[in-house]
C-alpha cells in the first residue's frame, strides 16, 4: 500500500562520502528537521536528487533519525515511513508494534537506526530490546516491509516491500522519503537520514587516456628515428 503524497520542500545538508573498497557510497542528509504532520494519513515527502559514481545497485541500507518535535514525546507506534525510487518501494516503518491486540503500537519515543536486510524486523523490536521509553531505538534492523493499511497492520502480515526492490536499478535520480504520523498527539520530526548504496562502479576512463598517451609517445619516438 502506498499512502497519498503531500509534497513539501525541505532544505537538506548533503554529505557524500567517497566510494570505498566495497563499492559503497554514503549520501547523507543532515539537520533536515522536517516536522511530520500529526494525525494524518497524508505524509510529508522529502525528495532528493542522488548522483553517485555507481551504475547499478547491489545493496542498500538506510539510516533514520526521528525524534520528538517540541518538548513532548513522540510515539514510535504512530509512524509510517516509506522510500520510493524508480520501480523500487520499501516500507521502512509501519507503526512498530501495531497489532490487533495492540492498536496503538509501541509507546517508545524516537529512532536512531540503520535499516538493512537480514537483521531482526523493526516492527517487533521490543521482542529483542524490551521498551526503550524516552530513549530512541538504536542498532540495525530490517525494514518493516508490511505494505498494508497502517490502521490494520499486524505482525503476521507478509513482508513484501523491502530494500531488495531497489537491486539492479541505476541509483542516480530522484528519491523520495514519505513520513506520516497516524495518531493525534505527540508529534515527531525527521532529523537526519542517509542512504548507503552498494553497487557497480562507473567504468574508469583513465586507462584509455594513458594508453592513448603512450601510443602518442611511441609515435613521436618513431618519427625521431625515421624522420
């Protein structure tokens, strides 16, 4: 399920790390400070243009920092967050802890997490950590992945909207992060977020330049000898 979008402009401080030996690059957006509309099915959407020296995604991780907006706490069980790019779509959060026996989800406040495939699923994080209270959840977790109505999401729902949906795509283009707070009271905001993209590096052109230079040098030497 994709929620209807309400686009909103936001300034983001872009930080691009160098391509490492594993073919990964981090694109970070710090001090975004975007409030998430309280008690609304329509999310705020933060759009960013990504340009990295990669031609195909082979792996993706997302870091999210969500915190209370103002002095009151923010309830993690209220929040829905999704990531969209090209044909890829992942549900990062879908009302953590929400189930038919817990219709409000977890009452903890804040996330400072990395989302990566293969980790414990974030929807049921209290089964691992217990309640975190006013401290943000930290660590590495698998995205929620439950692409269903946030008012009806349950632990038993299938995990289908994962970060694997971005594999094989060219990462260069416009990405959107959508954030919604489904319950009235206690508002949250997006503080920071980043993409760690692993992929196939762009072909390097410098060996061709070197070979042409060497060919030119060889031709100059031939002229010296035979001219």
